[in-house]
C-alpha cells in the first residue's frame, strides 16, 4: 500500500477514486507518565512517555486507515493527513485520513 501526503504519485496514474478512508486511536494519559512529565516539566526536556504514547496512537490510526483502504481494494491512499483533538481531560484522539485510490 502506497501512502502519500500529495494528490499524485509520481510515475503512477490514478484511475479511480474509491473514497475517504480513516483510522483513529484514542489514548489516555497514565498516572505514572504524569508523574514523570511533572518532573520533566521542572527540569525541562522532552516528555518521552507522551511522545511514545502519541507515536503509538499515530501508528495505530495509520494501520486502521490502511485496513479501511484495503477493504475497498485500494492500491494507495493519497492526501494523507493527521488530526488530533482532546476528547476529554487527559485523553487525545489521533485521526489519520486520506483518499483511497486505484492505480494503473
């Protein structure tokens, strides 16, 4: 499966647009991570626990988007984008979306 954040794929022709596909993941903070984040907030630096959490959520959202595209028989997903939003205190949603297409 080809994933691109552009509307075209160099050297390939899009023959059919199959529609919007998406995948999402919602992750909540963990009290242990909050303690470490609080300590890092005092001394500064990257909050690695949250970076890992968001990275895992992004990968899960991408995986779910690809699964949706495969169900449509897509060869690729173009215009891939990410969106994030807070769904409740301490929890965030990562949404991956794009257009499933067939290629020649």
